[in-house]
């Protein structure tokens, strides 16, 4: 597929992504290369995986001056929790460590309206797949509010305020706007989008945190949601919203090189995969940047930039930049073979998963405290 | 305007209404001529002002067998409370006297989305114009729940359930359906319609009354809302709703013979009008069924069926059928002149308003108990 041939909307990502073009088209900004130390210490920022933003200066200022801010994210409670989801989870935990109040919306209304999934099924998946993994990855109870869209709060003032905002935002949107953002829409998708705009904005209501900076870290495909919420927030004069900030991360590639798809287990590593499954998946499916023959590889070297095993190390599993750089160099020079690179990835991933799965078992008992 | 030339949707009523044609077109049923005694005792039923229904048998059965049921109605908190509004208010009080639990939705979200009115303004008008008049007309605190769409309940389970239903209903509706029902729609109108469907259906949720028959008394122009709520209620399998019942009342004519318009004070009698205002309005504006000259009137007689003063007596102000029949006959025969008929109407209306306005003053202090 030609590099120019890709389409991007919140419902699907096709083809190879040209991030530069997206930055231009969406009117977002590239992140400064020199961020404050706390951000440099985070590999997602340091390695340019989180690469662009809107109004992120406001959040940097909060961190610098130790002012309060909110991080909001949502989870779609469908499919398995895989290493793609871990990219957002790591950001929740990172912002929590910086002092942010973390809001996590379980999009069970969207799952009902856009994917015909029952609320009961969403609840089960949210707990078993998502929230238990967040806890195991290090999410703390303090400064954290996880809620279901269908059941916002046990505090009626909060619930009323959240749904009221959804209803009031509708006046300030047009059908053309929804269409421009999403392509084909339905009443169910439209009302879910308005609820998502309330997810993004409601923490600033007096019933919640009051006027406060909010950052929403997303994959670049989610920007249309952000644009809608940002536009509506400035039109609705009944409230005095601070414009929402956002950051954009690159996609972690699927095993076979395309997008990770929750419905195709051969496209991802799940955080519940066994050592054996990881080994098989990496060996059998992981797209390789190596050459066709050993001789060619030794002579011409491999391409770590398109090698999925290398990218997994870069996105998540190799914290040490020097070690990562050496693997990069050795693979590119032909000194390291694909089988060796895959061996390192398998070892690193399985080392992580073994610990993680233990923590996840321990996390089960703590889940109830979170809702 | 020709009798066939009229259009009817929830937003406007134009021309003279052909009720027979509407019954056929909307697929509603005419009410049985012989209703149980409680209904015959109510002049709105007895005189055919409430003339048609859907599934009203279910409500008659509840009354007969003394089973619980709900009456739901909404109020649009705009303009002045006039005698047109009193038709619905009288039905609230009637159903309350029959043992129904009365739900009254203040449509402040709809006023915001369809009429750009602030929630504060809606709250003020709802209290000062509507709710105080309901109380003065006899609405009791017991078995009555008045709520604002923007602030459903102080009980979070109830609030969450009400807005959840609105959000879930969206999946079961199509844009074409909204268009067919309302003509041109906007996101604001659409979300308000879904909230109104939740108004109509939510009393049957387990967080409220549980599965229970519900009757919604409306003017015939409101039937599209009922159709939408009825259709959605049967499609959404997550709940087991009893199909909603409804009754339809004829329009009380505006002073000048057309529709009463809250924005045109010469089209209605407000329940806050002074004796002098009533006298002026009836004498100056009330459309008359009399002849052009006294001589002609004595000879040919007047037409009480199109005479607005007579209709006001019939709809609201003359309880006694025998007295009303005598006025009808005398006017039709030419024995009673228009000035005499208008005099009776003025006297009857002012007698009623004098008492009512006293009661309304007393009601002010009780309003807070209702919300």
C-alpha cells in the first residue's frame, strides 16, 4: 500500500500512517524535543512515541508549578487487553505519579450504541480485562476515579451534572459536524459522541473539580473526538471551560505489521498470554525487518525501523536506551540475526508478563475499591 | 382556509383541525361513548373534549380494579400559563384523584435545545407560571413527582437510570424516524426527543415504579412524541415495558379563533389576568358565532359551535350540562345575543379567576415541598 493511501477515523485505521501529514492536516503540533526532566524520564516521551499535542504547554506549566490538573481517558470494554492498551495505561500511571487526578471513563454506552454490546457484558470485560490490568500496571486508588458512562456516580449532583452537560452540548453541535468527524453517523453514535464530549469536559464542572486544566492522551486516530469536545467547550457559554489539552501517541504495530485488532489474536500480544503463546506469536507472526537469507542479512543488515520485535522493545519492553541502541545497531549492521532479535523480544516480554500476571492476580481483590 | 389545509406537528398547529381525519391518519381510536362513571363525571370526557386514545383500556382496567398506574405529562416552561394549559392540569388532578401516581417533567432541556432558553429562566417560569397554578388548581403533594429534565432526582440511582435509558434508546431509533416525526431536526431536538422518550418510559424502570401501566394525556399535536416512545419501548429488549397508553384532547380555541399562542396575549386568557383584562379580551377579541346585525341574529340565530365564548364555557367554565345546553339552544335560536353570551363567559371566567388567584397566592409557600 502506498504511503499516501491511508484513511483515519476513530473507527478504523488502514494502511501505513504518515504522521507528518497528520500533524499538518489535523493542525496539531509536534512536541518540543526538549521536555522537562519528568517527561524525558518516560520512554514514551523520550523516544517520540508520544509525538504531538494540542495546548500541552498548559499541562507542562501545571507540572512545573505543581498546580492541579486532570488526566482523562476512556476505555472501550471490548476484546482482550493487549500491549496496545498498555501504552495508554502507562500514561495514566505516569500522570498519576505527576500528581494529576485521573478520570477513566468506561465507554459502556458507546459499546452499547456503536457495537451492540450489553451493559452487563461491558461491565464484565471492563473489570476482568481492563481495570485489573491497570491496577497490575501500577494505577493507584488515590487520585483516581473510574466510572461507567451508564452509571456516572453515587452522588446524584455529580450524575445530574454529567448527563446535563451531555444534553446541553447538543444545542451547540450540527449534524454536518458529526458527519465531518465520523463519516456515517446514527442516533446511537451521535448521542455517544455527546456523552464522550461530556466525559472530556465534565471534570471542570463545579460538581467535580471546578475549572481545571485537563489533558487527554490519545492515539492519533482519536483526534476527531477531541476536536469536537474542544469546539463545543468554547461555544457553550453557560460554562467557562479551560480549553482541553491533548497528546498523541503513535500506533504500536500489530504482530503482522498492520494495526492491532482486538478481534484477531494473531495481531497482538495479550497481557494474559502464556510464555508459550508469546514465543509462538513472535516466532510465527512477528513481521521481521530481516533479509531473505542469512548471507544477505550478514552482508546488508536488517531494518529495525519496520521490525515488529524491535518496535515492541522500543515501545514498551526495553527501558534502557543504551541497550536498545546497541540492539538497533547490531541488527542494522547484520551482526544480529532475526532469530536473535526475536529471542530477546520473547525473553523481555515474558519476563514482564510473568511479573505482571502475578500482580494481576493480586489486583483482583482490590478492584472493588476503585468503583 | 380550507378545512383540508392544515398541518400538524409538535411545533406548530395551523388551520382548522379535522379530528376525524387525524384519528384515521394517526391510527388512534375514538374513545367509547360510554365510559365508567368516574370518567363521565369529568366534563372533559363527558363532552368529548378528550376524544381519542391509544391502549386506554389498560388504564380503565386499572381504575376499575383499583390497580396502580402512572400518569405522565410534561410542561414546556415558556410563556404565560393560560386556559389551554389548564386542560392538561385538570387531567393531572383528575388522575391523581383516581389514585394514579402523577409524574410531571419540566422540559427545561427541551427549552434549552429547541428554544435557546437558559435553565435558570426555565426554572423561574416553571415555578411562577406552571407549578403554582397546578397547586392552585388542586394538585396534591401525595402521589406526585415533579422534576426537571436537567436535574432528575436527588437519588443517584434514579438519576442514573433515567439518563441511562435516554442513552440506550438512541440505538433503537433512526434519523429517518426523527425526520418523519418532526420534519427538520437538529442534534439538540434529537437529544431532547430521546430524553422525552425517557420521560414517558422511565417510570416503569425498577428504580422508579417498576413495570406499570402509564397514561400520557396530550393534545393531538403531541402524538408524534408518543409514537416514537411507544415504538422504541417495544424495540429495546433490555427492558420489558408495558406499552404506553395515551389520550388526546381537542384544542381549546384561541380568542380570535385560531390557536392559542403563548407569545400573543390577545390569543389567550391567562390565569393571572385581571377582571378588567378578561372583560376587554372577551369583548374585543373573542371570535363570535353571532350574525352581523341584531335583526339577522334574532331571525337566523347564532352558531355556538364556532363561538369562542361558548367554547370556553364548554371546555372549562360551565360545569352544569343543563345550563350549558340551555345557553347553546338560546344562542342557536337567536334568543340569546352575542353580548349576552359574552357577558356570561366574562362572569363565569372572572368568578373562577378570582378564587383561583387567591389559591395561587396561598400555593406559593407550598411549592418547595413539591420538588
